[in-house]
């Protein structure tokens, strides 16, 4: 009987199970932060590489890439068309002075790019500006100063790959730099601040088209295209109202003037652009003279009033002196 009770009280031996412990998740690995840290460093590295790559934008290449991206994704690049009116003004000005095909004007994301064939500006192997280009550049510079708010101007000199060796220019690097600097000096002497001007000589390192074919033979037409001076204008876009006013009024007036002059150049009664500019300068001089006269009259009036005050004080003192001296 007791054995039966003992058998009831005894419980079968249960083997310890580790299933419960094994079901718990693995203890946190403290080295996992290295993965996130490496990802962060990779992103930062990529960010700074992108910032460095766009720190100096080539306006022409940027425009081409932006247009291709916009076309591919079905969008529009609004910044490229902002300066279309400025482009038309410069084109109209150069069209009346230079042969067709010797220059090219393009709107860029930051302003306008003006490309001149080097043969138009300089003789082969020379950085001396040709005499007939002085009035053309003077007219262009005057128009830019009167109608555009320019923040900066970059001048680029480019050559073909034909080697050069002379007393003044040992290589194409010196020649391209001298040509860009020569145009820069023309702008500086006309009133542009030197701190807004930059000159760069690229030699033959940045051709627009291949200088040679697959067999290494020179392509004369392409070499002529690669010999160029590019003027990149960065235009201030902070004053939106002024830009809209220029786009809506001033350049339409310029275009209408050019059309009227081109239709009837023999009519002396038609105001040319030069005459209008002269009249504008004359009006400015008159305004300045009137302002000076107003200032002068104001100064004279102040002096007259001061003299009258002194005379009155002197008269009062004289009367007091007479009263005290009378017995």
C-alpha cells in the first residue's frame, strides 16, 4: 500500500529543456553600428564629390546636359530660357557689325555666352586685337553696361592642337591665355570692375570638335572652330522686377529700333541706337548739372540766411550799445 502511495507521489524525472532559452533572440551585437557609420561616410563622400564637380560649371556643357535630362524626363529647364531676350539683344547688335558665322550667342543657366572665332579677333599666332574689332567691342560693351546687371564675366581662350613656338608664346597655353586677357583688358578699360573679371587659357585641351580624324590627319575646318574666345556673362537675377521689366520693355524697344533702322537706313530722321545713347547721355548730363545747381543754390540760401542772422545780431547789439551809452 505504501509502495503504491510512493509511486503516486513520485513524479517522473523530466530532463531540463533549453528550448525556452534557445527561443530568445540573440544578444545584440554592438558592432552593428559600423554598418550605419560606413553608409554615412559613403554618402558624405559622394556628396562632397558632387559639390566639387559642380563648383565650376561649364555653361555650354551644363546647358546641353540639362536639356537632355529635361527631354528624357519630359520636363522643361526654365532657367535656360530666362535670358533669351538678352541673347536676342546681343545677337542683333553683333549681326549688324560682324559677318555671319564668326560669332555665336547662347543663353546659359547663369546668363549669356558669347563665342568669337579667334580669326575674327586676332591674326594667326598673335594676341594683338585687330583694329576693326575695337569699335565692335566698344559698342557691345556699352550695350552690356547700359542694359544688363552683370555680376561676373569669365573670358576663355582656346586654340587648336597645332603646336606653336615663338618669342612671345612658347606653347598654345600662353597664346590662349594672352588672347583671353586681351579681351578682358578691353572690358576693364571700359569700366567693368577688375574683381568681377576672370581670364582663363585652355590651350587645345577643350576642343569643341575633333582636331584630327582617325588617321591623325588635321581637319582644318574643325581646327578653325576650336580657335575661339568665349565670354561668359553671369547676370544678376536677384532683382526679379528689373529683369521682368527688361524682358518686357527694353529689349522689345531695342529690337524694334534695329528693325526700323535696317528697313530704312537712309532716313536721317530715324533715331539710331547711337543717337539714342547720345541723347540719353546728354539728358543724364543735364540732370546732373541741374542737381549740382540745386545743391549750389541750397548752399547759397543757407549762407544767406546765416549772414542775415549775423547781421540781425550785430544790429541788435549796436542798438543796445547806443541805449547804454546815452546819458
